[in-house]
C-alpha cells in the first residue's frame, strides 16, 4: 500500500512535467502558425508604375502615406514594359496612369492574395471617368478550376509531413546509407509525379507542363527527404526532431504558398524562401504560369538542400563505418 502511494508520488512530478511540456509545444505551434497569418501585410511588395513624373510622385506619396513601407514602386516608360516585368516575375502587378484614368494590372497566378490587395487599391484610385469593368486586368490569371490556388496552399503541410514520414520510414527500415539514398530518390520521383498529377489533373490547380511540374515537385520532395536523412545519420533521433522543427516551425508557416514572401513582416518572407516548402511553391508558380521565369533561385535552394542532405548521409555513414572498424580493432586486440 505504501509502495503504491510512493510510486504515485514519484510519478506526480513527471506527469506535471510532461503536461507542461505538451502545453508549451502546443502554444509554440499555435504562435508559429497563427502569427504569420495575423501579421500578413505588404512589406516592400514590388510593383511597376507607369505614369508621368508629376503623377508618379503623387501616387508614390499617396501610397507611402496610406501604407508606409508596403510597396516598392519601379518606374517603367510604357505599359508594354510593365507587362513584361510581370511576366518575368520582376513585379507582382502594375499601376498605370492613363488619360482615361488609373488602371491596375495584376497576376493572380503569382499570388491571389496580392491580386486581391491590388484590386482593393484600385477601388481607392477609381475616378468618375474610369472605364467600368476595365479598371483591373489580370495579366497572368490562375486556373479557372482553382482561381484562388487553394490547392497549392493546402499542399504545403502534406508535402512537409510526407517528407518527414519518408525519412522516418527509410531510417527505420534500412541501415545502409546507400539504400536510404536510393529510397529517397525513388520516393521523390514517384511522389513528385503523383502530386503533380493530383494538383494538375485532379484539382486543376497548376497549369503548364505536367512533366516539368512533376520534376519540380520531385526535386522539392527529394530535398525534404534528404534533409531528414542527413540529420538523422549524424544526430540520430535528435536529427529527426531538428529536421521536423526546421520544416514545420519555419518552413511551413513562412512558405508563402497561400500569399507571397513580401506579405510577411521583416525578413521572415525571405527566410521562408530559403527553406524547401517556400522554394517549392515559388518554383511551381514559375513553371506552371510564367514559363520558368523566376525559377533560378528556388532551383538553387532546393538543389543545395538536396546535395547537403546527401552529403550528410555519406558523412554519417562513413563515420559509423569508421567507428565500427575501431571497435573491431579493439575487440581483436583484446
């Protein structure tokens, strides 16, 4: 009887500690996921501006007064140049001052959230002489089946979880680094084209070439899986936790798959683009809607993560082989 009470007393601190740790984790996840959503607002969002110098200055001052630091306006001489800048992913849209009144060019394929924001701005710039129905033009629209790109935004978390699950399954079922790497590459290829088929053929979220989109997704999934494998090969279970933290606590909330990197405060949008989830989203938008313009940076980011993960796997495997030889030598000497 006394032993049972003593056991319960000894377990009480552990129960309190575990409960507090779970509450802390839940609170941290809530903050990380909700904070970006609550603070979503334009932060030096690049836009084109076509207007006479005097009018351009007035527009700049008006926007800066209404939303300080929200927009980075780059002047262009003609509407053709502004359209080209949108098509090449240099800007998200354009403000045009024409004799018939102001007009705004958007690109909902680049970011439905930004396109909606620019449409709201158009309402504030409207004049009695503005042509009805022609104030806003979507230069690069998203697909008709998924005009808000909801499929792309919803895919962020499943992609991260699938990468983490793949890494866990490979580390638990295969001991050799070569087998794990082969499995990671096979998972990346199979999963990449499967996801592309679902997003493009099933939900109609993506445009462009299915094969190119599949390759892009394969690269992104491969980068995610190799990161998990590389960290686990060197840190063990702690590596799995570190990989999960990088992807879940930073990569997913700041991926900008449902908005744009410039819609996050401070440097967080840029940080998100340096991690696999954000790079995957930017790469897919570039290949699916913009003929590959703007794909260079995300391809580089994903390639670096992929190669770094594979290098970590090789290093971890070599270190384990070296440790095994040392133990064998010691055993033989004894």
